[in-house]
């Protein structure tokens, strides 16, 4: 893997066979999915350049969001800034997604949620500069990082929240991309979105 990420913390466990509606969500778990548009297409290409050959298929993950409740409430960074969303909106629009269950203490999970809620409360903007910096790195390998303080990309918000646990990255959370979260946390291969039917994937668990 050519990514400079080096996670610390518990390793991944098995895929959970239960369907999403039967899964117990916990605050601090996160969602991975494929988003569409020219920016996400560029991200997919750039991610592929930073991943090893055996991991390149993970580049199809182009969005990440953080669960802040057990009932499916999400906080995510999108073009309009950090916002609240819900898992049902992904399901209703037929978007294929993967739920990543992490291993973390209750206190760590509370800190993750508090971090995300604080970003939401101050109306943190989307990290457009971070996105440009990450794209530059993906296509050229440049070590230069530039970003607006207090802004977030989707995966940068999730990565920054994960740093409230035992997870550690060998690069600034600003530079962490959705595909890299997928590789580091052992997500299954992302599917292609079917055109007219629900495509929610079976979530998997992270166990000691």
C-alpha cells in the first residue's frame, strides 16, 4: 500500500451476516458509500493512485459519515458544510452503503460524538482547500498540506473523530480519504449502485 497511513488499535473481525435493520448501531460507528459527481469521480481516480494494486477496488468508496446515535443519526461533511443526516435517507434513495462497527470504549465513543456535534454546532464549513490538497497529493505525491482551520472533508471529519479513540494515522486526518478508511478498517469490496432498488450491504463488526 502506498498510502502513508498506519492505524493503531484493535484489528478487524468477521463480517456480520445480519441485515442492516437487525444490526445494533452504536455512536462512533461510521458509514462508507459511493457518492456521485465530478468531484467524487476525481477522488475515486486519485484514491486508486494512492492504493496498492490489491486494494485499488476500494477507491469506489467516496463518502464517509459518522453515526452519533444508536437510532441511525449521522453527522457528515458535504459541500454545504457539516450537517445532520439519517441512515434512512441512504436507504430510501437506494444507495449502497457499508456500516463499519468499531471497537471503542463508551467514553471514547462519547468523545467522538461530542467532537462531531461541536463541528455541527459551529456550522463548520466543508474543507474545499483540504479537498484540493488531498487531490494534489493523490495525483502528484506532494507532501504539501493546506486547509482552512475548522473545516472538514467527509472522511477527514470521520478520521478526526476516530483519533479520539486508540486509532492513529501516520498523516494528518485532513488527508485521510474514504478508501483509506475502508482499507484500514477492513471494509468489504464496495458494490456498484444498482439503478432502481435498495442496495444496503450487510454491515460488519470490529471485535477484539
